[in-house]
C-alpha cells in the first residue's frame, strides 16, 4: 500500500471556466501493446508519439529486463529486440502492469517458449487471462501456470505455433492483441472470431502489417492472420489517445467551457460525442483532426459500457462526474468490469446524489458539487475526481496520484494552460 501521507496531491479550486486548445498525447493502450509487438521483430523498430507515462516507463523496464535495447528521445522510442531472453520478465513489474502480459503472444511466436508472471488483479476487477491462454493452447502451446508464473512452450521440431480457428467467448481487447501477435509468425492461417474491435487493435494490426505481417479484418469481429517466417524493421506513429481526448471533452462540458482538442481521430470518439450531445453539448469537427466542444445546459442521459464500438468503460467514471451535475435522473451500467464503480463513494463525498444497485449507478443531478478531500481508486476514477474538482465549489484535494500518472501525461499542466486552478503539492 502506498503511504498516502507522504505522496503529492492535486489541489484544485473549482469554478474557473476553461478556454483554448489542449494537445492530446499518444494512446497509452496502443503504445503499450506496440512495445510488446516490437518483440516480434529481430531488427530495429521506431515508435513515435509514445506518451510519457509511468506505465510506459514500466513497460520499458520489462523490455530491458528481457534484453531489449531501448533509446528514448522525447516521444520517440527506438527498440532493438535482436537478442532477448524470453524467460526474464521481472515478476514484480509484470505483475503490476497487465499490458506486459500481452507480450506472451509475441515471445511465444518468436521463440517457442516463454516464462511470464500472471498480471495481478487490480482495483477494477480480477482481470483473468483465460481467453489468452486458451487461444494460445489452440495454436499448439503447452501452458502451465504455477506460483504466479505462466510457462508456455511449443512442442514439435520447429517449435512454431500453428494457426488455428479461435472463438473468443468475450471480445477481450488483450486476448485479441495477444493472439494477433502470436499468429503473425505462426504456421498457416489463424482466424479470431468475436475479436475486439477497439482502435488500439487496428493500430496494432497496422504496426504488424508495416513489419510485414499478413492481417485482414482488424477493427471487425473477425480477424484473419496468415503467418510469415520473419518480420522486419518499422518506423511507426502511435494513434492519439481517445480516452485522454474524451476526458478533456468532459472537462469542457463540466466547466461549461468552449475548448478544442488536437490531434484526435473523431471516429474513435463516436460514442463519447453521441453522449455529450445527448447531455446537451455540441462537438464540432474544426478540421479532420481537431474537435471543439460547445457546452450547453447539462441534462440527464443513460449510459451502458460495452466493447467497442459501444460506449467505452474507460470513459465511464468521467461521465459519472458529468452526470452528477446534469439535471435529471441518469443510469450508468458498467457491464465490462465487475468492480469499476468505486469512484461513486468519492463523488458522494463531494455532494453527488448517486445510488448503487449491483453494477448500476442511479444518479440524480445536483446543481453543483462541493470541493472535498477525495481518494483516487484507479486510473479513470482519478480523472473523474479531477473533473469533479474543476466544477466543484471550493477546494478539492485529490490523493492517489500514482493512479492518475499511469495514464495521463502532465494532466495538470495541460489543465493550467486551459485556465484551471490546479496544482500538484
Ligand atoms: C484493455 O484491458 C485496456 N488496457 C483497459 O484499459 C480497458 O478498460 C479494457 O481493455 C476494455 O476496453 C489495455 O489495453 C492495457 P479486456 P484488457 O480483456 O485487455 C474479461 C485503462 O484504464 N476477460 O477487454 O485487460 C475481463 O475480466 C485500462 O486504460 C476475461 O474474462 O480488457 C473483463 O471483465 C483499464 N478473460 C473483460 O473481459 C480474459 O482472458 C474485458 O477485459 C481476458 C479478459
């Protein structure tokens, strides 16, 4: 447990309106998996627009422990995964960074054996990896899990995975990514049915295709991969972070401010834009990669989180803060994770009128929230508390910044630039 007293906190004085434009960083959930994907390649890879985040640094430590040579210049990462040992993933870091587990697919595809710690559960749920494991077994891997470590290897003379037809019981983002990476170097064809369709899957597929992989259907629920012998160098730019973009759109809505966000890919934000409009805001495309939020009187709406292209679970907490001050009665249903409503108690501390019933939150909009000392419980919950603090009357102290820094690059300096009264003390 982190000793909260000694840790920095965010001090927010609510009520300021915001204005101007905020620069959106590269997508955390794409950059992390592309770093794992670079393990497929025995030549130099270059990743651009990599956000500067705690999780990225942790992933870099894991790759380095595997023997990867990494050079970071600002937001550009040069990766040399020529000589690596696939059994050296460090237990303490991998068990805290779920995305690093996805490397199992790349390591198994390239080396035929891998030892990697199970990712731990976290605040939002148990986070099992059964879909990853079952898919790899379908491709010919033997998988043994003991004392928190996953040992996987491919028998047979050439120790190569075999393409397979895999149906995912749930369109898991991570399982789709693990199996897509594994299939790029497997013998023959792999079909992933009921695949996840998130933009980060498409980014991973485009990255692998740029390295010479043969993949079609990424972004749909059926992905077909024809294995190749070897992949080659790539210089690739990570897509903008749609969740950071959505978070800043909500910052505009909750403070009733007109702000712009750039760069973005508007089609990645369709469910978020649809809900902002339902709540009473306008979202205008100023050009192909710039959006402008025009606030309006906030009114209640219902939200159910679903796999893409449904409403993203990673935006649920942020909309909970917004709906807390939207007139009327809203219902939010969290269907993706079993324990991702822990920010409700903290928002209640700020005066939000929310009742929990199972995985539903019933929200009665109140005219305003009041600043209070609150504790972040997970990454997106911490973002929600910052948003609530921006709109609340008085001072909010947000503790648990180690969650926030995992997924948002310099969030307070970006907010100060927009005119927010927020500082890290
Ligand atoms: C990715 O996690 C993201 N993380 C999460 O973002 C995001 O919330 C999630 O996808 C859903 O969009 C990264 O990309 C690093 P899942 P992932 O596998 O891959 C169950 C953030 O805030 N499941 O789609 O772990 C699982 O328990 C983070 O940036 C199994 O049962 O999500 C969950 O209930 C949080 N067995 C559901 O599927 C499995 O083998 C969705 O999980 C795998 C998953």
